[in-house]
C-alpha cells in the first residue's frame, strides 16, 4: 500500500499563545466533512477538497477532542476549560455542560444518540432525553476512549495504564492493567461483544500494541513497536494504522504485525483516521498540518489454467481458487502482498522483504488445502515486478532483471537502459522460457532464461505498463502509462489499432486471434481487426478462455460467458470465413455453426465448411464436399471452373437443399 496527497492544510494560529498543532480529528460518517482541534478553536472542513468552512470559538481554553455523531447531524468538542460542547452540523452551539476537570476525550456512541465525555477524574454520558449528565469516577486521567461497534461497551484508557470497560450505565465490567499510559485505543469494526468477537487494540507508551476481547482475555500476542503511539485505528477487520513519535502512519495486520509505512509527516502524529472502503486516510501532526490522502491498495491477481489467485479484502491475505470445483483456500502473509504469479503446479507470493514459493496440491477439488508452502526466500529491495519460471524466479530492481534459483541465489542478470515497467512470462520449455520485459522508455524486450542477451522486439512511444501476447506469438498487446491499448503485429511491427481508457487486456487461450480488454466501465472483445463485441461491465479482465471471461472487480473474482454469435456473424458477412471459424471455436451454438457452414460452402471455402458441418452435426454436404474437392484437385485447384460448368457445384448444393428452381437456373 501507498498513499498520495489529495489536499493539505497548514494551520496558522489566530490567537496569541495558540500552538499550531492540531491534536484531534473526526470525520462525518459519510466522509464529506472533517472537524479538527486547533488551540481554542474547532475547524470545520469540506473533507473532499480541504476548504475551511468554519473556525468555531466555543471554549475558553485549548480543545483536546472532537467527535461526530452517528448520523452526522452534530458533533462534540471537549477541552481544558472543563467543558463539553455539542454543535449542530452547521456549527451552532446546542448544549454545553461541564466537568470538574479538563475534558480530555469525547466520543459519540455509534448506534445510539449518546455522548461520552471523559475528564481527568470522571466520565459521563449525555443524552438528549436527560437534563443532567451523571458522572462516574475514574481513578486516573482519561487519555482515550472508544465504543464497541454495537454501542454496548465503551473502553477508556487512562494515564495509569488501566483500561476500563464500562456498560451504558457506567458500571465497570472489565479492567485491563497495562504498565504505561494507554494513550490510544480502538475496537475492530466487526463482531459484537455478545459473541466476544470484538477485539480492542491498545497503544501504550511502553511502545506496545496489545489486543483484548471484550471479556478482557488477551486476543493476540503483544507486539513491540519502535515508537510512542499517539493514534491507533482499524482500517478494516484485516489491518490497522498507528502513528506517533515515528512521524509516520504505519500499517499493521489485525494482530499487530508490522507491514510498513503508509505516510510520513514532518512531526509527531496526533491523529490518523482511515476508511479502507473509500480508500482515504486523513492525518494531522504536531506542526499543524492536516493531510487527506488516497490509499492505493495494490491490485494483485494472477490466473493460470484452472487456478486463480487474488487479494480480496486485505493486502495481507491471498485467496486461491480451483475454478472447476470452485474450491477456495486462504493464505495469510506477514506482509503486504505486492504480487502473485502462478506457473504450472507452483505459485509465488512477493512480499516487501521476501518471496514465498508454494506448490499446488495434487488433488484439487477434494476437501483440504489447495497448496503447500515450499520455501521462503529473503529478497530485499526488489520491485513489484516479479515472475515465476519452472526453474527459478524473475525479479526486477529498477533497470535490472535477475533470475534466482529456488535457493535465492542469482544465476542470471540482465541490465537495461531504463526502469522495468512490467514482466510477463511468455512460456517455453523448462529451462528455456521466454520473458517479455517492458521498460519505462517504451522499449519491449524478449529474453530467454538460458541466454544472456535480450532481444529488442519493438519500441513504443510511452512507458509500458502491461503486455500480453497471443498463443501463436503473432500479435502483442501493450497498455502504456496513459492507459492506451496498442495492438501490434510482431513480424512487421505494424500497429493494428489503438484504444484509449484501457486498464487490462488478455488474449483468448483457446483462440489467439481474440483479444479481450476492459476499461471505462466496459469489456470489449476484438477479432484483431475491426469486429467488436462490447458489454457494459466494470472490472479488470484477467482471463479469457473459450467464451468465458474472468474479471477482477471490487477486489473479488467474477466470471461471465459472452455470446460470440454476433462477432461470428459480422465476420461471415464480411467474407472472413477463416476468422469466423476461429472465433466460433471459442464457443458458439449449433445454429451459428450451421450459418457458418452454409455461407462458407456457398463461398467455396471447403475446409471451413467441412469442419463447421461436423461441429453442427450435419453430414448432409460432407460427401458433396469430398467429391467436389476431388474434382477441384483434378482441375488444378481452380474452384471457379465448377460454376462455369453445367451441373456446377452451385446447382448440386441447391438440389441437396431442396431449392429446385435455383438448381434449375444453375443447370440451364
């Protein structure tokens, strides 16, 4: 994963003595507004473009915490003036009440209209139906709080290291003792405390992340981290983010295994919130900078014969499916999956610092696992471009391509003049497989695993992002950095056509003259020239076999069958019978074969006609075709002589069809 800035805001204090730091954030549930603490003010932003909508003054001292309500119609704030304030979405004060000490944390219930406010010595629940706020004593200063997703429990982390779990009446159900201040905490977004599925992550200033069920039982091993955590939040039930003294937002698996950094800031991180499904991350630090970032989750998938592998809901889990039986398996990895490659009976998973090699089990479709792990290789500083061969592994490092054996030793190396943009295995015999290498310079090379000398295949105008080659090795499809698809004829290097707005392209495995590509909400099938079939559907095309297409859409695999009849009919009408036959072989109905058989017979295309009649299970004309081919051979191969002779071929065809008037015309 990585992030890209959408907008940034640098806070400039308006009051003398105010600090520029922004200590807390809260997003409106629909993601359209953002509120932030800035000294004694509450800043309200348009979360989509970063426009500052309002700067609210309702506290007499620094504001420490803000929280949006579940329906987004109001938000709350709490600060050093001992007050909690509830605001309308438009920024008008609704309710103000006080504690005897500084209000450190406010948190709206995610299910009910209840606000929890936590101070240095107590906490209370505000509801619109009660005139007063009943307070409950705390044994230490509150630092953090979070509700379970069903709104039945609230966890409050304190300076003493104690985390107390309270019900809606304020009664303590569970107390968890840590050895350092519980500065931040959050509940996993799935499950309910009723079935003990909720998991609480606690970030403490002994540099640890710890995990607990709602029952207080430890849910996962405590994880040591290399910074003081000031903010922790789940992105989804698969991963979480944390930031603090490391001046970065770090990504962790749901059980606290470090996966790398998502974003880096210039000062301590005070708050980081993410929404995985929307692909957004908002961060603020001690310098007063707020940044909204787009989370780019790597698109990871591969398909080979009867198997497909992809990342579904999290970047640390791989799904493996045997397509005929639809049997599924899940592979959990201790790192962000950068790429996956299937080859024969093996597949590999590329992680930031390692490559995991696995073998497919010998009996797919039976109960049990689909794979077995073979070996894990330590491979640092490699790019996302990697491929699996029968005898080794291909990785790229900027402008270098290396071949590793299955022990991790480099056995071959190639150096290019530009950074490698894509790597695609083209097949070949074991030990002599060919690999297509697309460069950011636009050059496309082919290299063989047994040779030290790559061959320049063609030169494109822009950086090559993806490449596909048909089974006959006659045509190659290139998608460049501008998402433009180009189809080239390899021998002549001639460009056949271009299409913009394309994100994926594959050739049909059974019929190499069929190209399928997707982008801009549509999937298109092309018979290399100008015959086109288009279907409106979102997703990246990852496989095309027969009439079935595999799509990667919404981080899941979808399959659908296409009707190739229209495409075949168009080719027949333009007298391209060989191409029509090739497309029909990918899968059409018997009526289409009948149409192709009769049309090609009329055009004296006997080879196509014979096969089409056989596939249509119609033997009526087979004897006539055989006898006619014999005559043609005797006449030197000129089929047009048949039409010139009395009782010519056209008359015989009309007789067999029962078209006697037409037959008479041929014989007169």
